[in-house]
């Protein structure tokens, strides 16, 4: 397990480093001198499994700060080191989700037992993180926003899971217009402005609800409002959203800035959207070269072909694969009539024309993402009458 020790006292931090170094269950150990108060994120890029928090020398245990931090790291297990194990402190720690409290002086055996208990608990627990998926346009007009918003609708409808789409196109985001004519009560910059105080009720109050289990966090209408959004804000928001939603979809536009790269780093999968024309393939090649430079492998990058037609002389999916050196994950056919009606009315294509070729492709894609088998995807009557 990867662990980080935090203490405001350099001597205590060094003691914890010596005690934890070499423990059987500790694969990596990071040490940070400082206080938890005001800390928005852990001061490391790697995912941590255990936080050892020193609260000795009369300092009150920063339970409120710890509880806030744990909301961003649902898999993080905390070990508190305290001077006194008062009933009030233990109760507050339990309510914050802390299960390991060690009274000073700390021994190597104390830490070993705490790590063993955490390891045993994690072995029987399922990972609670949601899945983050980023949709990126390889060239303007690819249809990435349409696919991201409508896929979110189909995914929520067919899986029954909680889905959130975040419009991270900071300059010209308009994702909400594809599915709703409602004006958002708040937008992305309103949430990131005071990201340290985020909670689920605040996040929900800013969303535009499309289904009971599918909502959109809109980008600002005025691009200047998004100028103060930083990569740390994006990281904090995505970690929080991942802890509270089964699927988090990101519409990131096509700008490769620091906020976009932060979002791509945190995404389990990236779905670059392109069409089978030479200008699209040329721009896609540049983008995919960037993916390779960022060490995004084939398991992370899943190209989506949009508006595919099977006419003589047209480029084929194999041509894209040979040019980009990534395997095409899925293709969405061209059906202008149903897509135009959906976009112009601001209504999900699934509810407008569930039988259109585009809707059927989105249904298949949603089932693949949710790991639904064909038997699970069919309705009750089709399953009953297919027997025999």
C-alpha cells in the first residue's frame, strides 16, 4: 500500500518515517511537513491508500479538515496519531470515517497492526470510485458534445446508475443545450470558485437534471468567468464527483491546456471523436501523438468514429487505425435527419427516435461501457419469447 505521513512537527514526521519504512504492507511512503488545515488536495500526484496524520503535542485533531479531504479520496484510509484517546475525539473520528486511532508513543507494532486491519478491510471491500470518461473532439464539428451528452442519457437510462456530465469546454461549452432548455442555477466556475467547501447538496443545486439519475454541470456562458479555473480545481472536482457518481462524463472540447490535461490524466478512458475524412485524420494524428507523449496507452484511448457511411470510395475504419496506431473502439453511423431533429429541439435522440441507427449505436456503446451482456440488454418479452 502507498502511504503518506503528514505532521506539523519535523521530529514527529521523522519518527513516523522511521517506523513506517520497511513495514511489510507499505510499498511506498511519502512524508509532508505541514498542517491539514486549508489543504485542498494531498501534496502528491500518486493515489494514496493510507494517510498517517499526526495530531500530537496538544494540537486538536483537525477532524473537520480530514473529513473534507476524505470526501475527495474515497479509497483513502486514515490513521490518527493522538496524545489522548478521548471519547469525544474517537466519536468524531468514527463519524468522519476513521477507524484507526493510535495513542502516542507510537511503536512499529502499532503501525503494523493498523496497516494489517486496513489491508483486511480493503480485501473484502469493493472499489467505490465511479468511472471517469473524457470525450474530446479531434477537430471542430466532430460531434463529440452530441455523443457525450446523449451517451450519458442512454447510459443512465439503461444501466440505472447515477451519471453526471461535466462541461469542461471552458471557453465555448454548450453541452446542456443538447438535452434541455433549462437555464442552470449555477455553472462550473461557481463550483470551483470555493472548491474546498464543496458538498453533494451544493453540486446538485448547480446541475441541470435530465433524468432522475442523470444531470449536467454546465460551463459558463461568459468565457471570461472560467479564466480562474486551475488544474487543482479540476482535480478536486473530479475526485469528489467520482466518489458520488457511478459514471462521470467529461466534455473537454479540443483545447489542450493544463486543465484539460489534468482531466485527461484522471480519466479512466478517453474517447476522441473523429470522422473518416482526411482533414479529421490529420488533426487526429497530431492529437494522438500528444496522447503517446503523455503515456496514454491503448487501454485508455478509445477512438470513436462518428457519421460513418459505407459508400464506395469512402475511407474505412481500418484506414484510421493504420494512420493513428490505435484501434477504433466504436463507430456511429450517419443519420442526419434524427440527429438534426434532436439538436434543434434540445431533446435526447433516444427519447425522440430510439430506433434510429444513431440511437442503436449509442445503446450498444452504453452496454459495452456498463458491461451489460446482450441478454441483459433485451427486454422482458424478447427474453421470454426467445426461449425454446
